[in-house]
C-alpha cells in the first residue's frame, strides 16, 4: 500500500474543486435510493466534499483500512475542521479514525487519499496511513482510547437562546437549542435529536418537526442518518447547537390555530431534558403546528 505524504494537501472546497458530471451522477443516484424522505433531505444538506467522501470513497476504504488493522467500523472524518477536502475531481484527502480489530475498543487516527476517475465516477485507489502516536488531532474517541458511548440525559445541560430576537420578523421566529456535555467522558448524540413541546401541565402538544432538515453553515459535525453519517461527538464540556424556526404570526386566514408551549423537551434515549420555552407557534386551521430543526453543530451565528 502506498503511503501518504506526512501531511495531506488540504485545500478549500470551491472554484475548480468540483466533482465531475459522472461523479455527481453516481452521488445523486445513491441519494435518490434513500427511502426515508427525512434521511434523504438530511443527506442532501450535507457539504459537497462529504457527499463525495461518503458515496464514492467509503466502500473503497474498507480493504486498505483492514490491512492497517481496522475492524468493520471506521470514520473518514474527525471532530476537527477541514477533515475532508476535495482537492480536485480526481482527488479527495482527509483524516479519520478506525477501531482496532485486535481489541474492538481502541481507536487509531489515520490520514487518507481517495483517487477518483472523473470520467467514470469510480475510485482508482484508496491510500491510508496510520497516525498512531501523532496525538489526538485525528481521533474522535475519548481520551481513554475507547469508543464514546451514547450520551446520557443526566450528563446534558439544555438551554435556549433567541439571540436577542435574531430570528424574529415577517411572522417568523426561532431559537437556538444548546446542548452541553457536563459529564466526565466524551459521548455521542444523534445529529437531529428528537424535540417535543409540552404545556404547563406537562401534556405533550401536537407540534411536529417538518421532514426536511434545515442546513446550517458547513461544519465538521454532520447530520446522523443510518448507515450514512457519523454521530455528533461531545467531548467533556463541549457545546453543540441546533436552530429551530417556526411561523409565529396568525397569517393563515385568521385561523387562530396557535399554541404557546411552556417547555421544550429534548428526548435522549429513554430520558428527557426540559428548557423553558417562550415561543408562539401557528398553523392553518385543522393542521399541526410545525417547526424546522437544523442538525447539531459547533457554534455558528444565528441564521
């Protein structure tokens, strides 16, 4: 197996750094085959380099990583910015981590290059080299070297921030859902965790999230879609945010079909965390109130 250079050639995505027509056709076919509409929408909102990496390079990575000692679980990204870079239509480079087959719990960071054939959209070769001993820059496992477990609700602190009315206007409103890991270990969350609303007596309200997942600014933490996207990693003390948007004005032919929840409820596994909610959600007569929810990401400006 050919080795990579000691440092990958990272370049910004954009300009001439675009997939070929054949590569985009292959990516679009695979996305169209995702049956769940919400999962499909979430994937569509991912960055271009993520799509190239996931749909063109992922399968080709298995054999080289097995040669390095990986079992069947690996990620072609880490929790640092720019861990995947589309250098050109014939080359994608990045960092990742794989779980070691020897013990099934230790994780090893690596760097990789995926060489593509722009004419056919196929992978010509995939090269990887271990970064073991290079520090934690490429690893998204906890400091103990074990794969992070799912977050427990008792170790999460949930707050809401309306960013001083940044979302208000044209009968629209919104807020930022902030989740902090208060535990001593790293853990993972679904990138689009389940959010519900309750009234002051604790009764669940018929407010539902729309099937399409809103995109935020591109970042290293993607949306979780089964078999396609990695979970969102929260190191101890780390914070991740999601934006929520909804219609706040009675603009539906004076239907007066609005609710004012008392609590936003974040569902995590079998547990729940609540945050006081001050929004006003409206819908047409006879319809459920709906809201848009972005995937969890590192801090970005309100949008």
